[in-house]
C-alpha cells in the first residue's frame, strides 16, 4: 500500500468566516434582505447561513414565501416591455457596468463565497472573475442576436426570421458555483431582453444577494433582476406553474432536473438543464506522464471535487497504470486540507453533509469489492464536513464510484488495455456532460473526440470552459446550452414573418 502524508491535519479555525464577514467594507453584502421589484425586503422569518468548515452560524437572510415569488413574477412581467425595447447597446452598457462592479468588489465577493460555500479563497477569486466574464461576453452578444432572410419559395414574397426575447425567465442555481452560475444565466437572459428571477441554493444566498446589490447599482431596472431565498419547493412551485414564466434554467442534480422538467411540461416552458456528470478521463500510454497527472489533479480536485466536470473515472492504459497511480498519489500528498479562508488551502470542506456521506459510501463499497485505498487520513481530524483526498486503485466497473457521480475529492483509477475497450466503458453511462482524452496521437484524439458520448471534450487539457463556449451535456446530463451565442438562444424565440404581394 502506498502511503503519503497529506498536509494540514489541524481542525479549521473557529470563527474565521464570521470575523472575515464582519470586516467587509460593504456591510450591506451581509444584510440578508431579499431583492424584489427593486426593493430590499426584510422578513421576520429568517434562514440561517452556516460556515461548512465549522458548522457555525455566520449570517441570516430573509425567508421568502410563495406569495413573495408571485409578487416577483408580477414585477418581472411589468418590467418586460420596457426592457425588451431598450436598445441592445444600452442593455450591454448596463451589463458591463455590473461586471465592472463585480470586479471592483471581487475580494469581498470571494470572501462571501468561501465563507458560505467552503471552497479555497483562491478558487473563489477565480470564480468572481469568471462570472464577470459572462456579463461582459453577453453584453456584446446581445448586439449580435441576428435573424435571417430566407430565399423565398413564393413569388413576390419576402421571408424573414427574427430572434425575439421569450419573456419572464427563472433561474434555479446551485451551491458549488454560486456567483458564476447566476452570471451565466442572468447575463444571457438580460442581454436577450428578458427579466430574470433567481432562486439561489439555500446554502449560498449571501453571494447571490450581494451581486443583486451590484446589479441595482449598475442600473438594472426594477423587476429585471430579482433574488429570492427560501424553501426550494415552495419557491419553485410558482415559477413552474405560472404561465407568465416562459423560460426556466436549472443547474443541479439529474434527479431534481427530471422533476422540474415534468412540472414545467404543464405550461410548456422552454427549459434548459445543466445536470449531473460522470466524466471519464482517458490516459493513453503515449502521453507524457507528468502532463497527465497535472491534468488529472486539476480535473479531479477543483472546487474540492464538487464540480459536475470533475474527472470521476480515470482510465489509464495498463502499461503505465502503476507509474501513474504512484505519481498521482505523490501529487495528492501536496494538497492542503483546511478552511477555505486559511492561506494555502487547496481542499476545503464539502458544502453539504450529504456529499460527505456519499463519498464515504462509495469508498466503503469500493474497498469491500477489492479496491485499494491510497493517500488518505481520517476525516475526523478536521470536522464532519471534510472528506480527505482519497485515491482508489484497482477500481472495477461494478463499484458504485464507477457508476455514480462522486462530487467530492475521491479519485477512482481504472486500468484499460485497448482504445475500443475504453471508449465502450466510458460511454456505458447515462451521463454525458464532459470527457477528457490525454494522448499524443492526433489520429486517436480525432477518433475518440468523435466517438465519446458527451457534450464537451478536453484533449490534453483540463481547462476548457468560459463565456464563448456552449456549456452543456448529452443524455441525462441536460438539455440546452449555456454560454456562447447558443446560451442566449435559450431566452429567445424564433419568429418567422412572410411579406406577401410584393410584386410590382
């Protein structure tokens, strides 16, 4: 058994998140009021926000009701005519101002994200910049919502296709990227001319409400961008049943996505879903081992493994399998586990205890079925929400971790022999969000990028997302796309217009 001592076994600092929040220059970022129709609403009922690293209460926010959501829908509907008529360049200017304010307050926003979500501060800073990039991208893309002219099949007629905003939109966003996922959805909707109502995850409301304050300061009109926090079922029900809400965008689990899609069917909403992943990471014997290890570390341990793009099944060609496992274990030994606000932390707590329980269940199942555990230490050293970075070798397809998304810092490594074998194994799953291929053969890269069944493929890279790309998956990993021009189309309708009797 390979044994490596992972850094930092001391318990995370008590009170650190609360102290950092108290020192924020923008104290209104933690005021906890809901943002409805351009007004900050303080309710008597409050939802508590906790630091996942310590379990300590760090803030509370207004708990919104179904009635509050109905008010928000009415406000959005009222704001729609004026917002859709605003010139795209003017909408873009407001989006750019919003992005600039986010960057101006990036350190405070990053502290909010780390305090409520748990990710290392360096990653939270990156998320803020990433999020602002979507607002900037869609600010420009809104001016390029081109239609088309169709060569007519009717004498004396002119045929046009126009792109028009769909109407009131809703976004239900996750806790793993609490700012970026809002910006990716809201940037597209607002640029398209649609008002949008955001229901953030109950675990991470502070950052959502903070960027709502910046939206207000940027000049986003009342009703165009609103944020409500509360019980997910209670707040989602009006969004799903109200016919005034014409588009719904959701990022989260496949299980919840199915339920939302079923509920949205009654009012035939336009639904975009970014759901679970189970990404295969294919490493061939011709690739540089150091490059493959570096890529696997990035793809597996970003956001402490709580990422739908995370490498869940690392397939390594048998001739280099042993060397890769040894090198990956050594690289994992350099990870520093702790509070996300502590300097140098690379692995923070899991945001939810259910993620911890799933990780441990998968590890126990793998061990019972013959896998070997490498590079780990007891989770109890840090607290209940921590999962030690764990490497499992000798993983087989019958193990839970090879069949289900992990969403934590547990790396499963599986050997393979041939290209045909590994592509069949990689595709033998109903998830199809992302895949990674590491090879120095151009022919192989081209072949496999065609054959792998997923919406996004990284060839010799673990970093491929951003505003210009169409983010989304195949099969049960979702519907539609986010980012790119395709992302804005999720908030627009095609209108065909035929001008007849034009003959002189």
